[in-house]
């Protein structure tokens, strides 16, 4: 289906989200934290159909990651998983407040459809 790049901030959610995305037929590349994301080869990022940013880090850390991706790869949609409904990421193409896999998987799918 799609190539998904995931930035997570704890190993547990990284593995869980990767498995869920893979169960939907997606190819997933996962990195743990901003430093690993900054070290990715540009070709790996460019191959992504969507980028998912996890919610287990402070807002400023995740906002910096979203900004970096959008500055370098503005056409790749970014979905931000959010702590609460008051949290916003103006540069993200989508955002969802939910630990329910069906809800955030649907948000990722919706963003993929918009980018096609």
C-alpha cells in the first residue's frame, strides 16, 4: 500500500504502531526520536507517502520535527498524534487525539487519500 515513516519517542509505541500499520499492508520505517530522524538518508524520507509523529514527547520537540519535515519535504503529508484536543500543530496535514488504533489508523488512511 503505502510507505509510512514513523517517528516515535518510546520503543513500545514504536513497535506497536509499526505492527498495526504493517497489518494494514503498509511498509513502515521507524525511528526513535528526532535525532534518529535527522540522521535519515534523504532518499528514505523522500520515499515516504506519509509521516506519522508520535505523541510521547513534549509539544516543542514534536513541533520541531514536523517543521523540519515540512521544510525539507513539503509534499509529504504529516500526521501528528496529539496528547489532547487543545494541542495543535499548524504545519501538520492531519492530527488526531486517540490511543484507539482504529481511530488513528483511519486518520493516517485519510491523509494518504488526500495526498494522492
